[in-house]
């Protein structure tokens, strides 16, 4: 679903009522004068108007492996939605920030991200991205829930505008600002990856692969079995000589069909209603604060697959198996502006031992198998 231009209203949702036509009031934007700098400047001005309209939200800073990122919000509604999953990384010190991300939604602020120049309207979600992206600036648009963001790697400031904060899907509430975080981390040799990660301070294992392969369920089983938790879906991968995994989001999600296997968690679960589907989740930092692991070296990359067998087993995976199990699924989940992230993943995967994990029915046996890959306490 795309935004369209309506007279006097800039970019509007197709379902919004049509306003009465009004004569155009001069040029809609000065963006054509110097792209993409002018567009970024307009985004900054729009955020300032959003803050004036709604007031400032609950601003806070997080630290990812020594990198300090300040998040600023226009209004409190958006902050209340996105802050909990980043709470485990918050810092209260007053040290200088390395990067700032400014966020608002046009429903709450009544002010939209500036639209591109006239000739881009026909293919708004796609045609303007290359024009507004270069070695310094990155611009992203996620069509299906309408999130528009741009960042300047030189000034180290980013802006993100959502269409409606009240309609954000669980996809974004649980793992917000993916393209911005990923672009920032790429500059330091790190990449967001579609994988769950658990382990100890001495080492972790990554579960990666397609949906319904068991990686999220196994991450929560490992948490309840006493291992530390980093992610059930999206974590950070480094490309050092000994690659590490880092926690970014601290939410854990459960499908409805898996709830009977996690009865001990029922008292702490919250529900997120999304169209006709109800999703259960909990914030690990809130309920298991001592079990959140921020960073650790990776011991193995596991490619899980559910099989109809009593016991789980490990089989060696080739380098191509590891690449297929991690990179394509990450590309589907993490918007990118260039190929830097793929190079980071290829370098990291080449340095990791990889295994197929054939998941049998005996969960206890599976947990022992996973622990056998981790360093001794």
C-alpha cells in the first residue's frame, strides 16, 4: 500500500478521505536543488515541527559494543512502543553520543516526511531511493507498514517517520529501525542477521534458517534451561577473526501452536493483536534480567530443521550450506543500501564451524546436544 499525493496534503494514505482541491501554493519542495542533502535537511526541519507539535518524547541512549546511539522521539506514543525492546542496552551516563536517531509518526505529529520531487510520484516507494542515496546519505522506505527513513553518515544523524504509530506491526515493535541500525553497524564491521542466539559469556550458538525451522522455539527452550539469551530472531554479527554475536532486541515471541510447550511462561506473556492473529511475547530483560547476554564469541552456526525422529543429531554443514542458511534469509529481513553487509556476513561465516541440527522430539536431548557445543563453565 503506497502513499499518494493529494492537493495541499503532501503524501497521504489511499484510504484517507479526499480533501477539497486547493490551488498549489508555490513549489512543494526545494529538494531538486541539491539531492540528497536537501532532502535530508527537509527531514530535519520536519522533525523539528513534529517536536513543536507534540513535544519531546522519552529520549534515551543505548550502547551497542561501545557505540552510543541517542534516540529522540516527537511525542511519547512512539517512544512507548519502541523503547521496551531496547531497554537492556540503555545507559544513564552523560558521555557524548556517536549517533542520533530522530523518530516521529505523521498521525501523531500531524506533519509528514517531505515528499520527493514531482516526477518520482508514480513510483514513490522505489524510484526515489537511488536518487536520495549515495556514499554519505542512505534513504529507505518499507512499503507494507510505511516507514520512511534517511541518515547522514557524516553528521551521524538519522530521521525516521512512520505513517501511523498506532498501526505498527509486531515486526517493527519487536525489532525497530532495522535499516538505520544496520547501516550504522555496517560502518564498524557488524551486520544485523536473521538468527537467534543463546549461550554463555564464553560462547554462543546461532540458529539460522527459514521460518518454522525451530530457531525461535529453541532459543526460548535454552533460556528456560539456564543459558543466556541474545535473540530469538535478529541479532548482531561481527566479522572479526573470532566473530561475536551481540544482542540488540530483547523480546521473545511465541507462536500460538507452541504455547502448550511453555506453560511456565504463561503468567508473563503479553498479547499483540494483529489483524486476525494474536501473538504472544515477553521482554526478556524485564522478566529474566540476569539472563540477557550482550556479547560473546560464537562457537557454532546451527542450521535447524525439524525431523520426525525421537532424538536430535548434528551433521556437518558445508560453507555453502552455511551461506544459504544465513545470508538469503537476512537479506529478506534487513533492508540494505549497498553490499557491505553481505561482505561482512561472508567473512564471518567463513570463520565459523557450521552444523545441521536435525531437531527430534526429545527437547531434553536437544538441549544437551547444544550445550556440548559450548565451552565448559
